[in-house]
C-alpha cells in the first residue's frame, strides 16, 4: 500500500508529472512543448526529475485555457487545483494544500 502524500509541494510535483504525461499523449501538444522549451524527446524523462522543469510543464498547461480544461478533465482535477499546483511549484513558502 502506498503512503499518502502530505507535502503540498510533492502533490504539486505529482500533478506536474500527470500534466507531462498528458502533453506526451498528444503529438501536437508535445511538439509545441518541445519546441518552446528547447528540450529533446531523449532528455524529457531526465528533465522530469527537476522541479523547475515541472513548473515549466504547468506554465505550458496554464497558458492556454483549452489546454487547462482538457488536462483537468483528463486528470479529474478541478482547474483551480492545477493552478494551486502551479503556484506551489513556484513558491517555496507555499503552504496551501493542493489536490
């Protein structure tokens, strides 16, 4: 049995990894993401371990309302939870609970 995650930053990182998986599942989104970030497909998995990269994933998702809605629907998260995760990754002092 997995231990429940209590740290809001850890939860935010999980949301970002889910967002990355969502992006990777859509060739058009993935192409745009790779071209905007300058990262190559071969280094994507390694980059996912970097919290700053995970923030850039959520930056990408949050920039477009359609993408936020599609990710929220796919992940069964409310868009405000995605926004809270985005903020938690950007602010080391963030203490509000995220999904």
